[in-house]
């Protein structure tokens, strides 16, 4: 694990001992960490190899990440006040500090913010910390001017003095520590410091001030009118060749499943589980993306953030629909002391700002008569004049615990009545697990597709499974009691679906990284979403193909005509690209194995295999040699899959950095992730162990469709 302390040259520089009076750090110039008087340097701690200095209130500001980046220094001298400019992208995972000061006896005072945005005065004494509310909530995505006035024992926010009920005992004279961007209280979740802020820091100053000064007030008023640029700088991931460039993923840090994919006024919107303040499952907001075509996405500000008793522990997954008034409505799992359901409505037609319903929670907790409390993940649809909602659930008061779906109905999407269970699993027959998440209940033609995600249990991984059947008497009746798997190789989960103007059903789902925590910490982001897929129901089977919009990314193809493919000579179809589409048509002949070698290094030190085993009737993804990086799982995955190899077999791969999505014969799909260490692990070959195999291929280099940031 790396963690650096910097001057701008990348070395640890200790601050000079000097009086603090008249010191300002503006982060401009050749040495951004040097004070305005040229005498004191701030120590910058960060996991980033290159410190991120971006547009500030004036000149440059330091960009932090919420878990690894802050500054401090020590000095001799009297401190009368400490001030600075800050802009938050997100509220912290735990109570964090904008800035503070501590003496050598362990007494400290700091201006802090909690995970709901409440401004606090933090006080420490010998490792014990307490916090006093300043009865003010700070905004995200806006500049904040913060003053810690030690002489007058007060805090000023944006030029206004806050009422402070409790103040710590006086700091002792002598050497002191100044810290900016992180609390003195130490708390970690895994390797993540959760008392650090995520956003911008500018203009740190120890210059004495008077709030009676008109010049000082004018300066603050001018700064508050400016809009902070909180987009993640391109330098953060510039060298990360494993980071996808045409798949949907947030700007940085943690994401989990998507939900609420909908089309409104000609624009697609999709929401996601988002923690912008660290890279783990916590402080969950509803992130938000918009797109004209499901390919070119813009990340918007989060739509929903925890802030009330009924959702204080997370805005968990749910759904979005357009209600009877033609207005989009969010339906979400409210994580309070009990799991319930909340709803929200847009404040604008662009769907950027949302307001929670005053009557939340519209469902306060589980129905009577059931023991589990963790119901979650809504899916809503309309039958005639009735709105229905299902919620992921599990039944535990039986000899065989199993997944189930709670069914509710409503006339107005606000008042909901519990009906009964829509459907229950039977793990001894259907292998569907003990609890279901992220359900989809979609009518396609005259049939219904019921899709659920079983949760991991006793070493059996999560998996996305579906049944085809009918909705009768407010119950789901499957055509077959045994579900089908959405993917041949189990990697993709929790799809969100939408009907397009062309009459398609399109789906986007999460593709987890599944790499070690240390690797994620160094990487700076976790998880991504699939490219849009088209779903079609054919002969009782959900068939998946790449959505036609993906063709927009193609450059001119390289065509490989039908040719023999022998065990002695694989066919190289690409050497250097990280973003590719390849369509290979195999004529297997006598082959026992045929497929792809990909992400291969010229010295053969890294490579992965995707192939079909004819005799075992298995699709195999072999990543036992996929990476020399530390903390990357080296696994082989296989699953039963029947192919008629007397006929041509078409396999299409979409490669985008670390993600690979595959499609077989325009019917079945599989997904994997590959994280090589070496940038030149890009060789792509077609292979067969037979003597009569032939293959034809087309290869397209794909253009970028990187997600833009609207903040």
C-alpha cells in the first residue's frame, strides 16, 4: 500500500519553525505548498502519485479524495485565527474536519462536518473527542468560507458568526500542529481514513482578521458567487490503462448497482449506489447519470442523500417511474432504524434537483407476520389502473429459508397496501438462495420475465436468475419452476431495464471488480456498469445482444477472411489496443477447445483465456495467469453450456480496459474483468486445438465515450 507525504517535488518536507502571523497558503506558483512569506511548507499526505491542484476561488486549489489526502504542519507561535475556502463534493463517511489546531498537550479544536452536512465544533483532549453542533448545515458543490477564531472563541461561516455553546479549554503556548482537510480524531474503515473531506481546499490563512472589515466581507461575498469545479482532474487516472473508456462508471471512488433507468423528455436517466467519500459500501447516496443515447453519459450531482431519521443509514436501491401526472418519481429503500420505503419528486425538468416526499416513509417497515427486517430494492409497474410494487425479501421462519418478493399495490404511488407474496423460491429445487435483491418484473410480449439476484450464502456467490411466466390473481406463475441464469459465466448482476422509443427493452447492469481491497485503494475507483444490452424473449429464453447504439463507437474494421486455425498457429487479430470489438466466427471442425487468448503480454507473463470445451460442454474463463499485480485474484471460472459445434459459432467480445463483455450466437452473454500489470498486455489471439478448425473475424478499434462530469 502506498501513501506519500509531499512537497510539490514529491519529498517529505518538514515545515519551518516560525511565527504563524501573516501566513497564507494559496497553492499557486511553482511550490504550491509554500506559504506566502516563503518560510513555511505544508506537508501533503496522499495516495496520489501526483498531487492534484485544480481551479480554486482564485488561482489553484488542492483536490482531495475523501480518504487519503490532507495537510498539516507544526510551528512555534501564537495563533489567533485560522481560515480557508472549502468546497465539498460529498459529505464524509464519518465526521471529518475542514481544519483545526492542536497543542502538544493534546488539546485540539477544529471546524468539522458530519455525514449529514451539519457543521460542528470538534474538541479533543488526550485522544478523547466531542462535537458540538453549530446548528447549521453546509451545502455541497458550493464554496464555503470557514474561520476558526481562537481569540473570540467562535466560528464564522461565509462571513456570519455561529453560535458556539461549548468551547475547549485554552490551547497551551509553544509548538502546535495545524491540520487541514482531516480531523485529529483517527478512525479508519479498512485502510480508509474516514475523517477526511472530499472536495477542494484553497486560501488557508493565519492572517488576523476583523469581521468588521468591509474589504474582508467584500472578498468573501465575491468568492461565494463563484462555482467550484469539483470534476475529478484527468491526471488522476491518466496512467490507468485498466480504467474503461466507453463503459459507464462514476468519476471516482465507490459505486454499486444501478437502478431507475428511465427515459424522460428525450433523455435517459439512470441512478446508482454511490459513495463519493471512500471506496467501500457506506454513506450511500443515489448517484445520477443522464444521456441522450445510453452511450454518452454525464454524471450529475447525486439525486438523494441520507439526512432524515428514516433514511439516515443509506439511500439504498429502488426504482424510478413516470407517474400518472407525467412526472418522474423515485422510489427508494430508506435505511433508518428499520428498512422502509421513501419516494422523491424532481424540482426541475432536467431532473437534477430532487425533493423527498413530506409523507415519507410511505412504507415504514416490513409487513406484520414476518421476521426479517431487511426488505429492500423496489420494482414498480402498472397493470390497468393499479400500480404494483415488489420488494426483495426472504422467508426465514421455515425449515428451508428462501427468497421471496413482497407485493404491494397503490392507486397513486404514495399510499401502499401490502397484498401478499408475489412469488417464493424453493432452494432445494431452484438453487435460488435465501434472500432476493434487485428484482425486475417486466412484461415482454404476452409473458412476464421475473428476475432476481440471490445473495451470497455459505460460499455460494450472488447470481442473477430469471423465470418466464404469467401474472394471475396478483401472483407470479412460472412456466418452469427452475430459473435460468442471466449470464453463462457468473459476473454481471442487478440489471436495470427501460423500453426505448424503438420498442426495444434495454438493460444496464453492474460488473463488479472483485479485486483485493489494497488494489482498490491504490486504484482509486471500484466497479462499473455494462454497456447497454438489448433483451429479446425468444422461445422461453431471454436473449441478450449488444445494443445497436454501440456501433457508433466503431472505427474502420480490420477484416480477417475465413482461414484454417490450427493448434500450431493461433491467429493474431490485435496487438496494442485496450478498447476493441471483435467478432469471430468459428467453424470448430474437430476442435476440442477453441476461443481467445487475450490481454497477453509479448513475453507471455500475463494472459487470459476464454474458450469453449466441446467435450465437457463448458464455457471457461481462465485467469490463472491474468496479472502480475498484487491483490488480484487469479481464478478459473467455468459453467455448463451447450453449443452445437457442427454449426458456425459466433462470439463477439467487447474489450474496454479491464472489462470484457461477450456474446454468443446473438443469444447468450458472459462478462469478466482482467487487471494486468503491464500496459502492453494487449495481444489478442484466436486459437483452436484442432486440425480442421476455421475462423473468420472482424475487429474494430472503438472510440472513447468517457463520462463527463456536470459538477
